[in-house]
């Protein structure tokens, strides 16, 4: 049993805004990239979770990130060791990327082949000097809660991005069964970052105004705090813990018909992203 005291002294929380989450937000429809980056910085975020800019946009992005003192974490979608290797080479060339969130796109690969692939990704990450965190996500290598728990047991250590909205939805967890909770707790030991979103077990993403969100939010906050605690047990002075506010546009976001041949989102994703950031900081501040 790990008896190391939980402390956040000399560690920090780094809250990132999802660049994908900025898509189709009505208030930002006419904003250029520079305007969105300014908004994110002005709202108090420490970083952006997005993508490696295209070569023709790299200089602008580097200038804007430096100007607003923001980090840029990025997402990768490898289906093979070669894919991950090529992505890491590009990330190293761009420079300054604190971590990579990986959705490993091999949902139908199982058993020893998965463990071999995940082990190879971990080694490539070590060689490149950029952490790679494998996301718990439907339609990827981690789509199944039971077998993902088996992978972490067999591999010993697997750095995960925790997004339990996918398991809550896939398992129709309108309440949390003790057997599911046990497996989720096994994954939380390996928390390296968090993607924040709440599911009610029927929709992947629901706004906070829903009664079902109010019922599920305490579970997610409990998991987020436990993930932070587990990360602190493994962390070193100077380390940063990434918490990404990731509320996606439709079809992730629920919509309604306006009666004019268009649809409108049921919630304000930007406002809710700020609420998620506030919740994350509050949970972090409650730690020793």
C-alpha cells in the first residue's frame, strides 16, 4: 500500500480549454484563432488542448501562445507504432508540447497485441521526452472498461487520460454499480490527466441545468478528486497536472429544433467550461 503523503506543494494544476470545444460556439462564430486564444487566456486558463498547427500557421501559434503565456497540449490518433512515432517526431519538431493525449484507434484489437502496442507507445514517449497519455474513450483501444482494467493490471503502469463519460454512457450507468466502481477505481490509480464532461448514461454530454447532471456530477467530481490524489502520489516537485475542459459541439452537445429549419444547443458550452474550470480549481485547493 502506498503510504506516501498526498501533497500539492511545488505541484500545480494546469487547466486547459479544449480547442475542439470552441467549435460552433455562437458567440465565437466570427472569431479568428487569435481572438479565441485571447478569450481563453483572458478567462484564466493555463493552456489549450488542441492539435499541432499546420506548418503555415506554426509561427503565428507560437507567437500567440508566448504572448498569452499559454501551453499547447495536443491530441493524437495513432493506429500503429509507426503512427505514434511519426506524430512524436512532429511534436518534437514543433517544440514546447507538455503532453500528448492519445486516442489509440484500434478498438477491435485485444489481448497481448494491445499490451504490446501500449508498451511500444510508452517506450516511444520516453525516447521522445514527451509524455503520452492514453485516453479512456469509446471506439478506441480502451473502449471496454473490463479489458482496460485488465491492461493496467498486466502492464503495471499505464498513463491514462481519464474521461469516464465514455464508460458511463457505454455501460448505461444511470447509477454506479459496485462492480463498475471497483474497475473505475483501478483505472484512477493511473490518472495522468482528466478530460471533464458529464454523462447521464444515455447521452455522452449533458448540460448542468439538467436534473440528471445534478445527480451525476457528484460521482464525476469524486472521480476527478481521486484522480488528482493518485497523480500527486506519483508526481515530483515542479510537475503540473492537466485538467481539460472538453465540451464538444453537436452531436456531442444536445440540441433542439428551433422551428426555423435550424437547431440550437441546449446549453452554453463556454459558460459551462468556465464552471468546470472553477470546479477543478476548487477540488485541487481542497487537497493537502
